[in-house]
């Protein structure tokens, strides 16, 4: 079943809608929302949801899927992360019916989608000029959230506290276990990240008893990361990275250099701890203090690849 959730009138008096697809099961069960494009320029989730809906059968074994491929329709049309007033929708939850445009959309989504569901999967990519290694984020101290993350089985699972104003934070306060999938970059379809996202969602739905197992291939164990931090540029210049997403590095290992356009006066960038690269900048032009490599800290027993 497909329907359009009215959002707001454009200045042209054209009604804008959030598209929603609902797939019901043969019997009652978990009600899972899958959302994407909360940031309008993050496109991988839109394609992930399309592929998942093509693969699941109607009716499901049990439960309900509520698929919302484009939450921030304003940003999606404008190919922007933000809303027309430059507000970040993912810092506007739970919202208010009388607030800003972002606040009103957040309030609508919370009351029409989140309140009707028992679990949530929110799909994201890195921000512009950055890329993320496929990963799941959530409060891994919560047993239900950890169970969802293990069923998703992304290459990396990151324990992450909720941020004020985020969809995950607002839904968690209402007792809904939520995981966030991050993978790829803005304005692009990144096939490896999309593949992980589709397989991960089907894994979650299977773990909840909603769909059959789609693949018999054994999936690798996810790497659990309890904390992460960005390595920042010590000075401005041209960045030359020696690592890519998913690479494991040892403490003190050189991950890149920053120098002038001729390669002189180079300053080394080193890993502050043993970890796995879960994100990086794609822009070689950096200023002092810019984030360049997002490193997830590995347990001491895991070590790093030689």
C-alpha cells in the first residue's frame, strides 16, 4: 500500500508530500519503519529501500514494514542536506506543530510514523566531501538495539550516544530501539554500501521473524567499536591520505601527510590509537583543525592488520 503524507504548501501553493509504502504481514508482529534522506542529499538509503521492497513478499510472514525513502522532500528536490531555511532536520526532533518548517516535519514524522512502529532503521551517508565505511550506529548498551545491530551485521558496529534533536534520540526516548546505517557519500549511489544496507535490513527483518532468510552465505562478524574520534589536520595545505575506509591501522602509524602544492614542508598525520578507518574526507584542500580521518578504536586484543 502506498500513500502520500501531506507536509506543507510551497510558495506556489503546490502541496508537497512525503511518500510512504506500507507492507503488512499475514499476522501481527513487529512494526518496523525504514527511513532515508532525512538529509536530502544522502541518496543511498533511497535506493536501499527500493531494493528491499522489491525483494520482500506481500504479505510478510508477520508484522509491518513502513518504508519512507524520502523524509526531507525539500532537501531532496534541492539536492541539499538542509531545509530551505538551512535547518538540519536531524537536529529538529521531536519537533513541534507550531515550530519552524524543520520542527513541523519532525513532529509529523514522529506522530505519523514513529509512534505507530516498534523498531526503526534510519539510513544515512557521510556529509558532503566525506565518505563513510558501511557501519551501524546505536546505543549498544541497550540489548534490543545490540540485537538489531548484530542482525544487520555491517562490517563495523559503533556504539554511539544519541544526539539532541536527532531522530534516533527522539525515538529512543519513546521506547523505540533504533539503529542508524551509515555508508558511502552524499550525492552518489555507492554500490558496496547499498549492497551492505540491503543485506543488513533483510537480516534484521529475518531476525524479527518477518521474512525468510534471503542468503545462505555466512556473514562475517561485525567489528564492535565502543568509541571513535576524528583525526584533525595540524595545519592547512594539501592532504595526501595513505588509508581508505575499512583499513586497520596501528597506533603511531602514518595515515597521510599535509604539505604545500609542491609537496614540500610535509607534516605527517599519525593514528593516535589502534583502530579501523570508518570515515574520511574526500577533499584534499584542508585547513588547520579540519577533520580528515574518522578512526574507530579497536580493543587491544584485536590489534591491527599488518
